[in-house]
């Protein structure tokens, strides 16, 4: 009888991703090698290729893991004892360096959404990445649906239209501001300009723009500067700001 495998498939996958993260930390998102991952994980190349077939798979797999980690943090923020507009603002106001698991995750998230990289990844990992993204969307949608049912968000006969408007606005500003922050991080540090650095200041243009977008729909209590301050205080207590 053949001996039982030393590690389960789930354990191997976890070992490979942890080894990949260490390899990236020691080099970069572009310069790591599959052989380094196998050596770091202490398993054979054949075992590595059973889970990830290309470097693109490795990046998409790590991004998928990161998205689940971030979604858990977002769910904690959205469960705060604040108004719904304040909770939405709190997601934007959190310090990304404390919300993400690894230091390179913000750059990784931007990188893996490039079409050429996705096309070179396997269907399995693309599907898992998109499922992780859908989980984030559902987390926000559940909050907004509950706000409507509780009368906090007033929609009249335009429930679907307003939900789509808020989901799009929230996604566009959070993702858009985040990507600009990542892309300008090096330049900002070099020039000593922290206008796009997280966490955002409550009075900065990004937060005030977000407030205007959120308040474009009717809330029982619109988002104001006091609410933004409450969100910041709650994040500090959580250790996320």
C-alpha cells in the first residue's frame, strides 16, 4: 500500500502561496521563480505545478487570497455601530497598509487585473479570483439592501436604480482612488507629496468627493463631516487607521 500523502492538497496550496509571498518579498512581483517557490515550500516542482501552472497563476492565486482577507476586514468595518453612510465612508478612510495582509498586495491587486496577465492564467484561478470579487460586491449589496429595508436609505419606486447607482459610485471611487494611490506612491514619496497617501485626511478632496456621491441619494441622515469624524474614530479603535 502506498504511503499516505504527507500534506493534504489544501495544505500544499497554503504552503505554495506562503512560499510565493516570501519569494516575492525577496525579489519582486515580476522577478520571482517557480523553482524558488518549490525550494521555499520544501516540496517538488511537480507538486507546485499541480496547483499553479504559471507565474501568472501564482499572482492570481495570491490576489485571490488577498481579496478574501480584505473582504473579511471590510465586513468588520461594515458591521460597525455607525450609520450606513458612515460605514461606507469608513471603508475609504481605512489605512490600506493595515487592511491588506501583505505589503505588496495593493500593487498585486492592480497588476492582476491587466488583461494580458489574466489571459495567461488558468481558468481555475480566474474563476476563483472572480468569485472573490463577487464576494466583496455581495458584502456591500447586503448592507445597502438592509438599509433600504430599515428605512435608512430612501428609494421610493427606484430601488434597483439607486442600488446600482450606489454600488457603481462606491466601487468607482474606492477602486479608482486606490489605484491612483498605488500608481503615484513612488512619485509622491520622491517629491514629498502625500496627497494620495492612505489613510486619507477627512477634509481631503477624495473624501469630500465620496461624501458628495453618497449624498446624491436620499438617506434618513446624510453623511456629514461629523459622521466622517465618527468613522475615523471607530477605525482608530479597530486599529485600522
